[in-house]
C-alpha cells in the first residue's frame, strides 16, 4: 500500500471519529485539522458516504453523522487507555455520586473495546494507582505516561527524590506484580 493511501485511510478513520465527538463539522474545520484542502475533504466525505457511513449534509452549515450511528473507537494506544483509566482515579475523589457513576460506566465501555492485553494493563493500573492532593495545583512534570508504562510493564524507574528537608537523592523504583509474592523485575526503563 502506498504511503498516500495509508495517510488517506488514517484521515478517513479520523474524520469519522471527529463526527462522533462533535455534532456538526464544516469542511474548512476538517481541512484545517488534517492540513489538507477543502476539496480533499469533499472527496473524503464522498468516499465515506460510498462506504456506507451515513453522513448528513446541512446546506450552509456543515456535515454530521446520522443520529444514533456509532462505530466503536478504532484503537486506543496503551498511553491513551492509561490516561483515561488514571483519570478515573481522580473522578472517584469527586463527591457527586451521579458523576462518578456516569464516568465509571463510560470507562467500562472503553475497557470493552480494548485488546485483552490492554484490559489487563488497565485493570492493573487501576489497582496500583492512588492520588495525593496537589495543594499548589502545580504542573511540574511530563513523566506520567512513562511512569504508567513502567508500572504496567514492570520496568525499573530511576527518579530524583527530594525529601521534606530539601535533601535530594536518586532512587530506583521497582514495581512488582504482587505485594505478597515479591519477585524482582530486572528490566530497565528509559524513564528518569
């Protein structure tokens, strides 16, 4: 398959996903999002219609999917699934029970479309993740995805630790599969 064809298939799939996340989209919006011409989007819309995707055209407004038409998410990467699962732990701290219920049900639906290996890792991440309050609301790192990966793939992580007295040290953190049956994992992660 040519690279051009692969890009087009990816774009067509992404367009359908966009339709599922927003009620109405215009050709210029889609063209901007995918860095193609409006004319290319018109051709893509026609190709999707020929493939049986029920796209409705609202003259002068844009395009939408027929009400009730849904396709399951195409694929989640491991990091995307982990981000959603981790967000569940934050939601569980919320005091509104209806919000917790709705989010948990949505996560269950997401887990339903994951590959078995991803489901296992998502469940492992749910079991192993706890949050402490961030009182200063600081955003001081960009390592959470790497840490999630290390946790679910049993990789050793090297971290710089600073105690409450300001003294820093380097530590190796080694996730292990079961607290009761500790078995050292001797894999190295690129996380630092």
